[in-house]
């Protein structure tokens, strides 16, 4: 008979033999196999009688133990205590041919670290006895990477679900993800939307097509886009949504992958409209009240001027007659009459001042410029503050109500200067540029602060702003410490809000 050659084992890069059946490692070839095993990129070991008989360099790096240390160890001692029972069972099943796929377990290194190992085992004959050939790969980095991906996916999902707006992802206008807020905004469960066309959010196909065309054409040229469109809930109720869209990636690809957020602003818009209507009504009421107040002031001023003025004039005439008919030498009566004449003269001046403050006759008779010139003179005489005025506007282009508004604003600015500025000079300029009236009042006082200019309790400044707003104008108040304050008023020559 022909002599049978002994079986040989040639290890591959995966630690497997090209020989089928029980594998035999001849001692004479040991050095060759050892060299091959040490140059593999996987861990290779041989276990016999529950002891390592051979460990290559790679598995020594996995465990942190030296070859000498590992040859004295029980192999199962390296396995994490939690995984030990399962790993031993998986190895036994693979050795019996009951399992073909690699199994995984955690390995404890010499330094106390945990590493994940993927392993296969094969029965072999080593030194004429049964043994186990093991091949293993350190998959710790892959495990951690998968864990990080899972955590990242969970984080993304949490972030999406924490957003109060409905968030959906689209690919070719079909929904491929949706957060939980779509149920609150549209009444849809997120899982029910996957695969559906985004047209389910809109009122009809035509509008959906128009909205989609608008979004995609815009996203061709810019990364994000914001607009407002009418949408429809699952229950059929129409809502107004603020939609924010962003393409996924640097360019809009053929798949047209984008993300859209939907914010239901129906109630917000209704509240804004109600607030705007309320403000409109309040402004109209303010216009009406100011008109009524000015008319009432005018009526009272004329009654004071006419009625009291006439009465006081009659008293002056009677006192003059009485003084002329007093007995000569009656000093006591003469003194009494002179006092009465002085009191009447003072009263006449007071009546004139009060009626002028209520409604300057010059404003009605000679117009805005004359009234402001009189106010400048009165301010200088009353406060001692020098006032330089340059008044240049067409009286014919300023209607009566607007003239009254500008005059009252001017009065209030001078009052604030007298009370708070500590100024020695005030400059006033009234000009007309195109269809706009411009009033500039500046002083050289201590300067108003931003806090003072914005103080809601500063009723004078609040009144100025409100009067200007009623005419659709603008006002700016700027101050510099120790350099003064400047108030700039700009009013278009048009009807005020709500005026007819």
C-alpha cells in the first residue's frame, strides 16, 4: 500500500485552513505557522486542555498581556464575566458544527479596559492531541461607531420632536420623515405620512403645485427660503403657515431632497389683525379727542376773550369815569380807585395769557409761522433763554389741523427745554422739503439720555410721538452729555390716519 502523507494545516489570512476535516499541525512546521500567524492582522491562538498553547502578536495587543502571561492563563478568564457563559456556549456550538457565523463578546484587558471581540473557532490536532484554533478581530471601534451613530440618530430624533413646528423631509415631494409636531399642526400621525405626497398639507393640487414650484425654483439659487402659505389640516380646517425650507446638501439634486418646517400662525395673524384694528380705532379716537379738545379750547378762549374782555373793559371805563369825578383832595378814594384800576389791568393781562395758551389767536388769524414767532418771543421773555428761529414754509400747504399739531409739538419741546435742559440757547428750524414738513429744535443743555427719551412716564415725549404718529410721520430724539438735545420731526403733507 502507498504510504499516507500526514495531514497539514496552512493558515489563511482569516486563520482558516485549506484542509478540510480535523486539522493537524506538525511540529516540524511550527516555526513556519508561527511566523505566518504573527504577520496576520487578526488574533490567532491555540487552546489545548484549557490552556493557551500559542498566541500571536495581535491577540497579545488585544489583551495587553505578554505571551508568557497568556500561556499560563485559562482562556475563559479573559472574557467579561457577563459574556463568559454565552461566549463559551457559542464556541462549543461552532466546534460541533451547530454554528457557522462568528460570535461576539467583551474581553477584559490587563489594564482593565473592555474591548469587543468577534471570534471563530475550529477544532484541530496539535501535537497529536485535540485542540482549538481561534481567530478573533477587535471590533471595539466599529461597535463604538455604531453606538455613536445610534446615539446621534436618537439625538436627531429628540431634537426634531422637541421642535414645536412640524418638520418634514421630502424627496421628490414625498415625505420620508416627520416629527411628532405634525400631529399638533396638521392632525396627522408621523408614521401615517411616510411615503405620502406633500400635497396632503395643502388645499388643492393647483395650490400645492404652485407652492412647490415657488419653493424649488428659489432653492435652486439659495440655501434656505421662508414664506407664508395657506395649508389644510387633516380635519379639513384651513390654517396659515409660515414655511421655512432648506435644501439638503450644497445643491438641489435630482431627488430634490429638502426639509420644511410648518408653523401655524393663524391665531397669531388674527391677533395681529385685531391689534392693528384696535390701534386704528384708538388712533381715530385720539384724533377725534384732540380735535374736540382743540375746538373746545378755541371756544373757551374766545368766550374768555370776548365775555371777560368786554366786562373788564367796561370796568376800566367806569373806573376812569369814577377817578375823574372824585372830590378833589379825597386821597383815600383816589388811592382805592388806582388799586382797582391796577387789579383790573392785571386781570386783563391774565385773561389774555390764558386765552392765548388755550388757543393762540395768531394761529387762526395769521397762521403757523406767526404763531411760532410769537411763541419764541414769549419763551424768551418768560425764561430768559435766547432763541434763534428760522421759519420757512408755505402756509397754504399746511392745513389747519396739521398746523395745530406742529404748534403743540413745538410748545411741548420748549416746555421740556425750560424744565429739564438747563440751556442758554435754543435753535428752531421749520422747513418744507418736497411734500414733507421738517421741524428741528436743538438746545445746548445737559442732553437727554436714551433712558429718559424712552421713558413711558415722560408724557411730554409720549405726547409728541403720538401726535407725529397720527400724521404718519417720524420723530427722533438724540442727546449728548453737556452738548444738548435735538428733536427732529418729519411729517408728510397728507391726511392723518383715519382723517376724512
